[in-house]
């Protein structure tokens, strides 16, 4: 068992912010020193002279791009044998193209994870494995840190390093959902309390991709900050916003302020919560509640339908297939699904009367696309504008 002291909130935020500087400059010291205050702060805690930059590949086919994606830097106290592996988020169209393909593949540990994130992770991990100068195997404790896509990558690196026998702490800011229940449960069981997930309730990025992807930890909520209001905000995704929100707090105070979020309430609870906020265009709380209600509906549907043998072409296709079958078998599920559809219509500004006869595979696909597309659109804008620069 590691006795490592967790990184404090500001140090984790400074790392998650400063890693953006290495995107186009593989000299870690020079890149970070471009921001003197960040360099001075981090250099007191880490040996920046020994920091390394690892390239990663994102994008698709002919428009894929290889840039600096990971900063590997040892803690100043060499006797502790601690290392930070910091992965950056996305700040260009190249990187966003890796995010939109919400299919799954096998990630570290054999768990099902988002294909786009795994692709970038593998491109970085392969280079780390081949670089003998990094000597990661010599370190006892690894701090995995990241913002946005970097947070997704931090989750994957945490799983990798745990599998290799390291003690790990995980720190993420505004991370999207990465894996399915198996990976989330594994990380939570292994890391215990060494998971520090920070999200802003106005940030759209933590709401994607949709079910069956979930956050780590799953049994408790992350640490929610609300300095950008309750409507979707592009600025809420920036590291500048996250740094401002956490810098005067401890992990304990952030967790305490977020402890009232009822993760395991019923589908009816989340439908009621959604009904309070769907009247406000762009309400992040409405989207969160609709997402939670959908997750609970799908849990009920799986328990009712069991295993689906038909092959789905996409995640929305699988969801529509499962809900259609469940609604035909259970009036209770069908009634709740109709209410959920009505709330989605209000959320997207449409007025359509729906009855049980309307619950078809094609109709549910249409409803899901109505819900997902605007959130993906604002998440894309948040990613493109909110991850540039460092503080």
C-alpha cells in the first residue's frame, strides 16, 4: 500500500493546464517555462529538468496528427519514487475527430472503453513502452492527471499502471466518460479514495459519450463545481475556469460541497428533476437528469428483456432496440419512457404528442439523435475553444 500524499488541488490543476504547452514543443522545460508563474510553481514540486514529452496520434486517416500529448515528470523528492503522467486535452479539429466515434473496444485490462480514446492512448502508450530512458518501472507511485480528452487518457493510464503493479492516484478535470461499468468498478476497487474527478455542472463534455459509458468512480459522484451557472457554458470547460474553482479548496471541501448529489435515486426522481429544468433552454441540469433517467430506464429494460442477440450498428441503435422491446413487455417501463420522451421534446423545443403506438425503433433513434446532437455540438465548441493555453 502506497503512503504517497495526494497532489493538492492547485498542483493538479497547474499540471493539467501546463501540459497544453507541450503540444508543439517537445522540450518540456522550455514549453512550460513560457509561463513563468506556472513554471516556478511546478518546479518547486517537480523536477522539470528531467521531464519528458511523449507524442501521440489523434484524428482519422489522412488528417490524423502526431503532437505532444503526455508530460512525464518526477516529483522533486527522489526518495519518494513518485512520478506524474499528465495528458493533455483536445484543442483542435484533429483531436475532436477522435472523440466522435462512440463505439467500444478493449482497453487496458481488457475492459470495454471508448474507441476514440483508446486509439490516442495506444499511440502514447506504445511510445512509453519503447522509451527505455523514461524508466517508469522504477517508480512506486504514479499520479495520472488530465483535462478533457486528457482526463479520459488519465483513466486509461491509471488502469495500465495498476495492471503493472504501480500504486496510482487519478486526477481529472472536465473528463468525458471513458469506459463501461467493468472498468469503472475495477478502478474504483483498486484506487479506493485516490480518485479526484472534478467537473463543472455547466460543462457539456462530462455528459458525453452517452450510456453505456460511465464515469469513475460510479458509486459516488465526482466533485462538482458550479462557478459557471446551470446553463451549458463553453467557458465552463476551460482549465482557467477549473483552476479558479479549485485553487482555494481542498479535495475534502470540494467533495463535501458535492455530497448532496443523489447518484442512485430512482428513474422517477430523475424524471421529476428533468421536468423542473427542461423549460430552461440549454439547462445542463436538465440534460444531466435526462441522461440519468435514461440510464435507469435502460437498467430496467435490461432486467426485463435480458440479452439482445440482434447486432446493433451503434450505441443509439442498441439503446433504441432495448427500450422498444422493454416498452412492449412492460407497461410501467413504457409509461416512464413516454414521459422521458415528452421531456426530451420540451428540452429541444418541440411539441409532439406521443402515445405507446409511437414507440418504435426508428422513432426512438430519432428522439435520441434530437437529444444527443445539440449536446455534442456544444461539447465540440467547448473543446475547441476551452482547452487552448495554460494558466
